[in-house]
């Protein structure tokens, strides 16, 4: 028969096992990005320089420079946790993808982890080239003729957002960031983002937009809880 002392120890161990997961449970940061300035009248993208591109669209193609949803919610804002995060994070086996479709890079803003495959697709059946302009990683200029439908690349160092462009079609641009952990997200057309799986703690979070720069905020997340952090952008001087 188990002694009272041993029974007590066993019960304490069981209780610890039951409590421990919640003590180390992952946390989430959610929020909304909004635009608070005067909305500029942006011209649609002109593809007249290449009739084959223009023929792929029945409606005007809106600019990617400022994409707003209801309530001036902002899309295409990269939101990331800055600084070190406890733990070790391996690049996912699944590739991130940028597609060239309709003579347009999709998505316009993308994050990958160091060592993660970035798959470059050409779904247009036209000549494109992918000209990446990082400053920390090695730049490249990759031709993608009509019969080259896919190519892969990787980045070996962490780097903030950098430009990717097509020299054949000057209106085609995208932005890529390379990170050492998976704690980043791009806001959707509703302005919302979600960064999950974080260890509990206090963090600085940065939001980046291609024309309006960066905003930052601080947030503390408890174990297995969600915290909210919103961002607002406006033109300089407004």
C-alpha cells in the first residue's frame, strides 16, 4: 500500500503535469491596421505598354500602393515581433509563393523565414523577370520566359522588407521580408492581422508600409491568451 507521503507526492506530480501545459501555452497578438489621413486618388495601373498584359484584365487594375477596405482598413502591412523571442524556430517545409499572374505579383507583401523556400511562379505564359534587391542577402535578377513556370530561391540571413520588381513590366512590384522566427503577419483587406504561437511575455511589435514607413507598439501577452494591438498610419505632416 502506498504511504500517505508517497501518495501526496504522486498527487502533486499529477497536478503539476495538469497545470504545466497552460503555464507554457502559446499566446496570440491580434489587431487592425487603419489609415487616418486623406485618401489620395490613385490612378489605376496602366499596362498599355504590353498589350498582352492589358488583355488579361477586363476592369481597371487598382494600385497596390495603398489598398484600403471598409473603414479605411489597410491591407499589405507587414506586422512583426521585433527582437529575440525565446525558443528555436525551424523554417517550414512548405514553400512561400509569389505568383506572376495578370502581370501582377501576388501577394504584394510577403514574409519568409531564413532558409525557407520561396517559390517564384509565372502563371502568365509571358516573359517576366524577378529582380530582387535585398541589401543583406544576395540580390538576384532571374529571367522567367513564358516556358519557365517555376523557380525556387532561399535567403540565408534575416533582413527587413526589400523590393522585388519586374524589369520587363515596370509597374510590377512586391516586397519581401526575411525573419528568424514565424512571428509575423500581413494585414488583409479588412486590416486585420494575427500572430499566434508566441511564448508569453512582453514584446515590441512593428508595422511596416511601403510608403508610410513604420509604426511600433508594445504589448504583453499572458499564457494561452490573446492581446490586442492596433496601428494607425497617416501621411507625413497630417
